[in-house]
């Protein structure tokens, strides 16, 4: 993992879950998404770095083996304005289906 912008971030959150539990991954993912959306709404840039397999982070931060690191979330103010203006997105019919796969939603 390239960590340059993570190291330079104003703040970093490491999100993890307990390996046991039926809803841990889902709950942690929702919490991560909420943090990212809230940050961007306030003009603070962030993104989800990594997904599992972050054993080096566990070792670096002395995170117990029973916990699974899911993501690193760097936070900071963007050097330039991003996320504003017209996006280059696929047409809705290219990414959605109506009732069954392969039937484009028009």
C-alpha cells in the first residue's frame, strides 16, 4: 500500500472490527461510510484506504490479534477543490437493471 498521503494527513482513523459477531463487518462499513460522507459534507477530504489484509497496520499500532483492521481513513483539507462540477458517469441504463439482470432500467 502506498502511504504517502496517509502519512501527510491531518488526522487518520483506523477502523477495525472484532472477528466474532454476525454484523461486525456491516456495522463497521456503515460507520466508515458515515465518517466519509460527513467529512466531505464539511469540506474535509477523505477516502477508504485498504480492505482487510492490513496486518502491518496491526503490528505498527499494537492492535490485538482478535481484531480485524478494515480500513485506514485519512482526513485533511484538499489542496485543490475536488468533487465539484459535472461528473463523467455512466448512463443509468448501463449500471441498473429492471426486475431482472440484463433488462436495462430506462
